[in-house]
C-alpha cells in the first residue's frame, strides 16, 4: 500500500475517482441520482476493462481527453438543468458557432472558459503523473483472467446484439415506457409476439436469440449516465440520430417547389409561425375561458382568433410535419415525407429563413421535426434542459428573434417552436406568473397521473397559458417595433386532458376532443393590411370555418403571397378559393371529426360511422 501513497500515484487515483464522481454531482445539490449503484458498478467495470487492455494509465489516459473537455459542460448542465450531456446537447455543440455560444452564455462564457482551461491543465498534470508512475501497472496473472472475462462478455453481448435476446419474461419486454411513448408506439409499430426477440441481424445468419438467463446485466442508459466512459454511448447515440436524420432527409433531398412571390417588391416583409405545445383551446380566455389567461393578447386590435381548428394526431412528432408541410393528416403516422416544408418554398421565393426552437433537436420523438428544421438558413435549438426536467423558458427565443428581425435581409420567415404548456406545467413559467393557487410550483417531482393533484395541476396549467400569452405579446411587440409589414400565425400541435369532471385521464394521446381541438390565431400589422387587404378580408370571412392543421401550410405560403406549381389555394383560409374539407382524427382508426360523438366527460371522439383504416 505504501506505493499508493506516493504523490504521483495518489494524485492520479484521486483524479480518476473525482472524474468518476461526476454523475453523483446532483447529490451535492440535494437532487436524486438516477440508478446510482448500477452507474457505480458500470464505472468500476469500465475502469477495470481499460486497465486490463492497456495495462498502465499512461497508455489510456489519452482516451480521457473528450471527458476532460466536456467536464465543464456536464457539470453546468447537471447544476442548472438536472441532466448531463445528451444526444440533443451534442447536436447543439456540433452546430453552434463560437460566436453563437458566446452570445448564448453571455457573462457566463468567461467562467466557462476559465473552468475549461483549468480542466485542460488538470488533464496535462494527470498525464504527467501517469507517465511518472509505474506503480499502477497491471502485471500479474489476474490481468489475463480479466481479459478472458472481457472477451467472453464481449462475445455474449455481440451475439445478443446480432441475433437478439429472448423477450420472454424479460424486463425489456415489460419495462414501462416514458410518458406518451406507449401511445406513439402503439400507433406506429406492430405488436410483437411473446416469443419475439429484441435485436437486429447484420451477418445474414439465422441463429436462435440469446437465452434470457445469459443476458448481460448492463443497461445502455445506465452506461450512458456513467462518466467518463459513458460519453462513448452518448456519442454513438448521437451518430445514430444523425444517420436517421440523414435518411429521412434523403427522401426529399431533390424536391423543389419552384416557388416565387406573385408580386415581389423591395419593402421589408416578415412572416412568423409560432408552434405552440400542449395548448388546449378552451383554456384561452380569448376563446371564452372564464379565467383571464390572455390579458395581453386581448388588447391586440389586429388579432383574429380561429375557434375551430383541429389537429389529426395528439403527438408533437406526428402533428408538426402536417402543419409545416403538405403531408396529409392520414399519413402522419408514417415516418418521413417525400416533400420538403414551407421553409424551402419561402427560401426559393427569396426569404431568409429561421428555425428558433425551445424544444429538443434529436431523439425518438424529435428527429422527425428536426428534418424539416434543417431546411432553414439559421437553426438554433436553445433548450438545454428537456421536457420533464428544468428547462429554458420560452422567453429565451426573444433575443434570437430580435437578432433575426435586425438582419439586413428584407424578406424573412421565422419559425418559433415554443415549449408552451408541456408537462411539467409549473416549469414552463416563472414565479411571477404563478397566479392560481395551489399550484405545482416548488413541488418535487409531481406525478401527472396523481388525481389528488388535480387542482394543483389545473392551476399550473392555466398559469402556463398566462405565460404563453405574455410571450406571444412580446413577439408581436417586436414585430411592431421592427416596423416592416408582418404577419404571425400561432397554432398548437395538440391539446391536453386535465381530469375534466369525472374523467380519470390526464396528459394527451387519449383520442379526445381536448386532444384534437387546438387554439390558433393570426395577427397582422397595419402595413401588412395595406399591402394585402384582400387576404385580411378573407381571413375575417373564414375565421369561423372548420379548419385543420392541414390548412396551415397552404395559408402560411399564401400569407407571404407565394405561388408554386401544384398549389391548393382552396386550403388557404386567406384566399377566396378556400373550401372546407373533411377532417379526420386518429381515434380508433381515422374518424370523421365532424361526424362524431364526444363521449362522457373525457369527450372521447367516436365516429358515428365506420372509421377509415390506418395505412400500414
């Protein structure tokens, strides 16, 4: 033991202990650590594997460079957002220029740079210590035993990865999915029989799946949470999502609208789309709600509410593509689309385009939206937290909006993807907007399925709408301040259930009216009305029409006076050619929303006829 107390050896060991302790930083902040014992066990195995393969620290210390470079960011995210670097964060890092990073961090940038410099210096000091000591070399026969065990474990893992693991009685087959995941999967994947295996083949061989008892007790998620070797898993997941994004993008890579403005001029012009999140129509006082949740928007003279807009599906990843592209609602359950979005049409017509988002860029439920966002000239994903974690408030979009409006380009299209009223509702607004009590504000990890919290949940939800009202009023204020002719469309992706009456359901994905009926409005400047009086007149004429999110793509292009081959002006509610069309929603098949009954307090959508079958 005496050689372990030598300065270089002790410094090196303490460094590795400190680096491995990164996943446990939340505990110092009074926050829970996810799967602590499993993470600790995986870290011990990972260190043992590195030592066994490379024999001495000086040979594998180079592999720790990414971990030391990422250390300040990991601790920053754990401290302020309750989670470490994810696939989404890697996407932000890869796509953010140093100048954008400095603008985003503000005064914190110098502290971050100082911490990064310290982390790099720390790595060099430990490299020197690793080279100086030979006391930690693994020279005895136990190393051979460890290498054999690693080889066997690797072979078992490889077999299971290639040929699958028997799903009978496995935790993988019964593990509960995160909120809404089971709903989305139920509609997009065919159920597997009990004897099915989990895995995918690449060799072409047809061998039986790995027996359940031989399955290694190493969970990918827990490994990804470990440090420093878990960064490998996060990097692999990021690469997989990039590949998936590229594959989705290939389907429409050669697509062109051939779009142009019908009567272009040199005057500055801006069109804004604000995508709302989890916002429910009847909780807006603009739509008749008794609580004053829209005091700011109610003051806007040029704001036209759209009281009868429905979305065909109640999941963001499925509904957004229908809003921003010509993807038919009854194809919304399919991944990808052969056409690009209205962003590309605006680009072709000479507009500079922006996608400014407070949502996530990569992941099972986000990549299908990102594939359209990537069409924009300027892309910024600003949510460093998540959905159920602490995250940035929607006001983080206001400064990038200001910068976009100040850009010298005369024609602009700006998409703002807000976090709106996504659960946890109380984390979507600051304390100053916590108007209705009791609320979920300050409550540690409330569960949305807990009916006892019904009052708290509803109050916080209403406060999130109140904050959305303020945010949207700020957006309109910045458009007014820019002085150019401008129009803005707001539409939510889907609604929300809030344990209405005797209904025992909350959240969304339950085939109910409150899932599908969403708030929407159009605002326009005085200069826009002067330029396009006919469009404003048609907007007023059709404001009460039966609309669907399918109408948004066509209307958004019409608002910019953009023409293209194959256009369907009968779908634009600012055009005299507008006609109402049948509206289908994903409720036990494709149900005709306008020929449906709304069952019970949950307002479940039941087609009076026979729903159309979903395409496979």
